[in-house]
C-alpha cells in the first residue's frame, strides 16, 4: 500500500543518513521510525476511507459508494468532515507503524 511505497521508497535515503550520522543500531532504529511515521502520515487518509467504505450497509449505499475509488473517497470525507476526519485513529497507527518501521530497518 501507500505506507510500503513511502517506507521502502525512502530506504535509500535512510541508509545514506545512517552512514552520515554513524552506523549503529540506535541510529538505524530512529531513522526507521521516522520513515515509518512519514509513511503513516500519507497512508492514514486512505485507511480511513477504506474503513468507511467497508462499514457502509447496503441499505445506505449511495451511487458514490457503488463505484468508489480511493481518491474520490478521501475527497468526499475531506469535503464533508474536514481534514481531521482523515486522521481518525492516527495515534495508534503512528505508534504501531512508526516503531515497526524502526524494527524493520
């Protein structure tokens, strides 16, 4: 998904920064946490949209929900509820994927 694209796409820069700051396990862990956190920032709106679409009952399904796509869903949530709605449940996700990114590297 989006998180994997951001995290693994930035891994080359993470390795360069690790060489610049000194290669040790703590530095690698911190850089991995940063990569995981940045990936979480970009992937969270898509996860919220996906969860909303999965929880729509068939009785309340509108024309929009019958043929949804990711950007359309994110845009609709942004227009109706604001930007903060796109980051509901962000803190647990940030802790899980940020620390997980540190452990992966």
